[in-house]
C-alpha cells in the first residue's frame, strides 16, 4: 500500500513540475533600460537574452511583454518589442499586455502561446 501511495505522490509531483516548467518569467528593470540602446546593447540585457533563448527552445511558444499600464510603460514595451523583432523574433510571437504590478519593470513571460493568450 505504501509503494502505491508513494508512486501516486511521485506521479502527481511529476505532473506539477512539468506544468511549472512551461512558463518562464524574466524581468527587465527600468534602470537597465535607461542605458543607451542599440542592437548589441539590447542583447546584453540578461532578461532579453534569456527570454529569446527559452523562446527558441519551445514549440509554438510566445513572449508576453507585461508592462506598467501608463503611457510611458506602453512606449517602453513597444520599443522593447521593436528591438526583439529586429533580433529576429516574428511579431506574431510577441504579445503586449498592460498591468505590470511594478512601475519600474517589464516582465517577459515565455511559454506556449495558448497558455499566454
């Protein structure tokens, strides 16, 4: 009986861990973004580099850009999206969503497109 219970617990934990591994969240701070930007500089942001790398490994993955809701947040997110497109990510795989909880950061959330929409 104990082996059966242990097996069920193991399978449950395995299924939960696979669900938790489908989404990745990377944070880009306003301080990082305040630096002069160029194609080379944007690739040096660890959050952008990591998000793109994780996106490339996924199947039908997308990158959701969650930004602060005010006008400056939308401008920031739009410029970031344009830079990511210039790095080779098709715009169809980029989603902009207002409502970041912090006014000084953007969250890059990478995962299956159907989980992000």
